């Protein structure tokens, strides 16, 4: 069971090469399969479009996520929280950080694909204003499952900013004392002041 004191030391920060072995373990526990460490290394060192974050408890990695910056659209590549830490708001915190990071990087909106059967992730993304715009039939090679395509309204729009503000307030209650910003990254222009 996750303890409140563990979460009180949580920091959302950019993923570093030294995190990769822990991230691979989180991915295995979250998805039951994993990218090899070399794939994460390539993402961090060679893919200039990639931005990854981790949730650091001070003693372990309690989740991670990533986006690709596709011209002016952020593509959510992955979000994962180990089973033992789920339903405490950590998924929200990661998506919150990714959305803010996307905005800091000048992205206008965000998009993603998600397995049709992944009701937890679809609900999480829906909280962050992702809505369904289409299906990619048999997108996932392992099971031939369809992907639902989801996208957001413009991130800088007033309704979206209001949504982020509300979610920020909810996060402050769920994870008191934990910053919802990616450490060391800019404050999105529309969120200043
Ligand atoms: C999806 C995932 C990241 C959610 O992480 P989490 O830390 O449990 O998420 P949170 O506690 O922040 O929950 C946020 C919202 O997601 C939704 N949600 C999360 N788990 C859910 C579940 N089992 N059933 C239905 N909705 C769920 C809810 O809307 C929830 O908000 P609420 O608690 O206010 O109702 C986690 O389940 C996971 O790692 N799954 C495996 C990997 C994966 O599928 N990643 C996404 C695809 S790339």
C-alpha cells in the first residue's frame, strides 16, 4: 500500500539516462511488456522531439510519461504508473506535467492513441480534455486491437486553461505539498500571474 509520506516527497522531473533501468521496470509492471533500455536511451539522447518525465519518490520511480513534439502538436507516447501506486492521482500528475511541458514547448494541442479496451487510461485522458476523434483499426500488432484517437482543444484556450486550473486544485487536495510542475521547466505562458 502506498503511504502518504512516500508521496509527500514526490517530484515530477525530466527523465535522465540514470533513470532508465527503473523506468524499464515500471513499464514492465504497468504494461506487462517493455521497451528495451536501448529504446529509452535513443529517445533521451537522439530523438530531439522526445520529452520524458518521471515521478521520483526520492527512493524509486513511481511512474513516467512522454510526449513527442510534432511540429505544433504534442503526441502523448506513454504514461505508466506501477499497479501498487495506482488510484492516488499519480497518473493525473504525469499527464498534468506533460500537458504543461507541451505548452511550454509551444505546442498548440495534444493528441494520442489508446487501446479501445483501456478504460482507465481513456478516463484519465478524458479528465484532461482529450476527446475521441476517430479509430485506427487493428493498430496494435500484438492483439490486433483498435486504437481510439484522442485530441484536446487548443491548450492555450480559455476553457482548456480553466480545466487545467480546476485539475490543479484537485491535485493539490489529492497530493498535498506535491508540485504539479515539471521541475526546472518553464511555467506555461497562459498559466502565469
Ligand atoms: C492509466 C494509468 C496511468 C492511470 O494511473 P493512476 O495513477 O491510477 O491514475 P489516477 O489515480 O491519477 O486516476 C486518474 C483518473 O483516471 C481514471 N482511472 C484510473 N484508473 C481507473 C480505473 N481502473 N478504472 C476507471 N477509471 C480509472 C479515473 O478517471 C481517475 O480519476 P478519479 O480517480 O478522480 O476517478 C495506470 O492505470 C497505468 O499505468 N495503466 C497501465 C499503462 C497504461 O495503460 N498507460 C496508458 C496508455 S499509454
